[in-house]
């Protein structure tokens, strides 16, 4: 005798599943996880009496907080590297070199045309 399953199969439109895949990717969720997330949000909104605008604002705030939590340390590290490069002058030098290189390439393309 097999153990009871905690999962059930349902049929969903392929467009909804594709939307879930696209929405899930940046948040590192599966399509099924994204659909469960949306369903949970729908339940909360339906039972809380929130307006659509209130629910949308709450969702946007939540997602912004998640992005900040995930990206914050990485952005801090990048900012620190830029600050260090700026302090020793290498950032300005790299920018100058890049600008001069781009100008030279533009002149070469113009002459070739």
C-alpha cells in the first residue's frame, strides 16, 4: 500500500504556465511554486478585503524588499569596488581609456565607410 500523496494534478492553460515560468525565473521559483504563490496571494486578498490597488501595492513592496535583500550585498560590494578604484584614480583612468578607445573605433569606422 502506497503512502498518500500531498500533491494533486490539475489542468492549467499553457499560457498561464508560461507566464508562471517567466515570473518565477528571476525569483528562482519553479512554475508550480509561482502558481502556488499566486494562489496564496489570491486567498489572502480575497479573505482580507483588500482592494486590487492595495494588494498590488503590498505585492510590489514585498517583491522590492526581496530584490533588495538579494541584491543589496552584491550592490554594496560593487559600490565598494568603485569607491576604492575612484580613490586610487584607476576608475577615472579606465573611463578615459575607454572613451579614447571608443573615439578611435568611431574614427576608424567613419574612414572605412
